[in-house]
């Protein structure tokens, strides 16, 4: 186990305990949800190292079953959408076409190579290729990687582990930053992997939106308010140029560009 501390503020900045959460993990010793007294972010502690955590929680057979379901239907098992798989996949394709098109417009010159951090089974990579882009991805889940690797150049790794260097014209981090153990370091590394003038889009849940408590689980290590996430991005060297709030799902999307 590694001591839990804020990835943004460091181990010298104190944090306060908010109690064991969620309660069902109490038999395993409990996981203490904490608030950093420096920046206010919520996180779980004590924590495994990221690679240890993947080894502890991932049932390899279940991983591949879950990835197969996501690749085939466009949604996670147990989360019905009301749409048949074809319609759901079309909806996903349209969403990712919109993401890459938006990032193309934000970048200061034509976009070619793009990176999806936590690309899952690669639906976003399909959309990028449809737009004539060269898609790359990083995905630590070997089940999801199995599918994504047929759709672009993908590394089965976390962003901190990957040997990819870039520079990329645009980077997507959708529903991933809350899962990583190194979110601020990932923002820094994503910037280092993006060319000057390139674009970034991040989507995650926002702690200060109604319904956000639904997302507080052990697979989500971190929880930000809208303003906290924006401050982290700016501190990592990103210039925020757009913000969209999804009140139905308690999610925030921030778009940014990288200066020189």
C-alpha cells in the first residue's frame, strides 16, 4: 500500500477524513475518503499503487466478458440505455465524431495524430479513423485493449507507463481521469505529449453537481468540483477555452489548448 495524498498538492499538505466509504468495503479494512486541505479535492486512502490495484481488482475473465459486451453493444453490462445495440453504437459514433471535430476546430493548425487516454474498446478510434485521423490510444485493461488494438496504435498501459511520446495534435481524456492514481501527473504528461497549439478535451463527473454521489466508488479514485478541475488543468499548463455541463449525468466537459 502507498500513503494516500493529493497528487496535486503533495504529501506535505494535510487532508481530513470524511469517514469510511463505501461501507461494503469495511470488511477489507475500509477505504477512507479524504478531502485535501490544499485544493479541496476528494480522494480515497489508503490506496494501492495503480498497477497493484489493477492486479487486485481485475478478474481477467470478467474483463474480457465486459469488454466484449461493450464492443458489441456500446454500453456496459447492467446499464441499459433503452436503445438497441445498433442505435447505441451509432450514438457513440456520433458522439466521438463530434469530439474529434471539436478538437480539430480548436487546434491552431490541421490535426492528424490524436490520442485517446483510456480508449476502452476503441469506439473513439473508429470515429477518428472515419475522419481521416491517425488514432492512438492507451488502455490498461487487457480485455478492452484486445479490441482497441485492432482499431489504432494502442499501448496496454497507463499514461504514466506508456512509451508513446507524441507529439499529438489532440488528446481526449473522457471518463478516465477519475480512475487514474496520478491525475495531475497525467495532465502534465498529456501536455508534454501534445504539440504547442494542440487541443485537449476532458470529461468527468463533477462533485458539486446533483447526482454526483452516484459516481463515488472505489474505481473512481478522485472527485473534483467544476472549479477544482479547471484549476488543476490550468496549473498543469492548459488554457481552458470551453466548458459544458451535463446536469442529467452530473458531468463536466472542459476543452483546452496548449500554449508554447
